[in-house]
C-alpha cells in the first residue's frame, strides 16, 4: 500500500535524525538552499530549521505544498495567506514556534513538522537546527504560534470543510499569465513538474511564460479546461486537485 504524503515527508526527515551541523554552522540543508536560490556560499552557514523542512519536502516531492523557505515568519505567512493556518495540531502539519509564547507570526523563531499528537496534547515533532542537529522533540502548545496545513494530495489537514477550504484557498491565489512573477509562479512550476509535464531545472521558474505556459496549456487540455495559458480560478483547483 502506498504511503501517504505526510508519511513520505516524515520518512525523509526521520532518516536525518542525528545529523549535526559543522562547527562553523555549515549544513547540507543550507548548502542545498543556497545553490537552489543562487545565494552565496555563506548561506550554507545560516540558521537552517526552515531550510531543512524545505529540503525534506523537496526530497519527498512535496515542495509545492509544503513551501520553499528559509525565513520562518514568511513561511508561516505563506500558509496564512492561503487559508491554511490554524491552531489545531495534525500529523504532517508544519509547526511554527515562538519561544515567548505569542501567536504573532512576525515573532516566530523556529519551525518543524508534526510527527504525532499525544492524548495529553503534547506535540511530537521532527525539527532541524535544534541544538544544532536534527532531532525529535516533544513540544507544549504554549510555545507553538500556529500550524501550516499543506494540501497533501489535495486535502488539507485543517479541519475546515472541503467546500469552504477550496473556496477560501482559491480566493488567495492570483491570476497568473504571461509575464507574471512571484512565488506562485514557482508553485505552478513544481505542480506541473510533479505531474510529468516536461519541466526541468534549466527552465526559468521565476517568470510565467515560455515552456511553463505551454506546459500549463497541455495540462488545461488534459483536464478539460479552457486552454488559455492562464492559471486562474478554474485552473488552480484542478492543478491543486481540490475538486
């Protein structure tokens, strides 16, 4: 039986338990993120908790739904902007911490992924850059600012009703057309790449157009949608498999 997306992500993270950064703060996860985003080598020595989550999501083929980030407040806001933010722990949710105990996104200090939730409410997580290594932790809700709920297989771990979830998420997504830029262009790239539409790392994923637009047109045709080469309110749900 095939594993769930949540378990695929957690299996990748479990395989790294015990990994420890170099004495100067260098990590393989920071190096991966720096190369991926064209950053200087110094980025490989930056705090890497969120880079680890992104790295694991990429290895599990889930980067488009988990997010690609090195900055925890921005990552949390990315979930909130999409209607995928809440206070209920769920297996596979991305968990954000503020050690001061607030629910304030700009104050977020750290990130991990929920492995399980115990009956007493303790949240068991896997985290990177905790005591300079990858570790399993037991966390109290008192230090958790909130949870991001990835759309695993088109189904969010948030308890919201499916119809409401689809409507709310689509409201947050922009109309992408030739010349559009931003993180959502990368999201479309990763989703089409995961579906086998012939995209690779040599193709520009920062500006919508060219091979990316052609791949979207092919997807629209296969999905029975109007083939206009634009990612809008009819195409997003199909691409995210929310309907």
